[in-house]
């Protein structure tokens, strides 16, 4: 189960900051060279300041701990504490990791979008 969780986190993190690409109104682009330079700088700035693997790992750990506690309680009620603990840990860890990836992606988008807008571009998405 630990391998599945680790594989999920690696895949989720590698794809987390690679999906957003701002849609810029072409009328707001005055100089294409400056636009591409600004775009690269804003993307780099967003990558540096959005969540990283430590944030995703922390959220996964917290989710796993909460899931383990919840799973243990459910296991006590259902009669199989160990199974409840294991399932709760995995489900909580996956949920926490997904939350970390989602928040990291949202931070990336917000920083990227705000940077492009601050440099005078009309970002449509």
C-alpha cells in the first residue's frame, strides 16, 4: 500500500504545475519578444512560489493520520480495527495528497495569472 501511495504522489506532483497555460488576449500583446520573456519569467516565478513536494507530503501525512484515526473508529464499530486502520490511512493519505496537489496547482495559477496581469496583459482564464 505504501508503494501505491508513493507512486500516486510522485505522479500527482510531476503533473501538478504543468497544466496551466494562461490565455492572453492577443490585442494586449504589444511586443511578442517581450511577451514570451514575460511569460517565461512569470511561469518561473509561479513555480518558485507555489507549493512544492514538502507541502504535498505534509498534507498526505496529515490526511493519513486523520484517516487512520477515523478508520480505527470505524473498525472498532465494524469489528476489524486493523483493517479499518489500514484502509483509513490509505484513503486519508490519498485525499490529503490530492488536496496538496490541488492547492499547489491553484497557487501556481494565481501567481502566474497575477504576474501576467501586472505586466499589462489581459488574461482571460
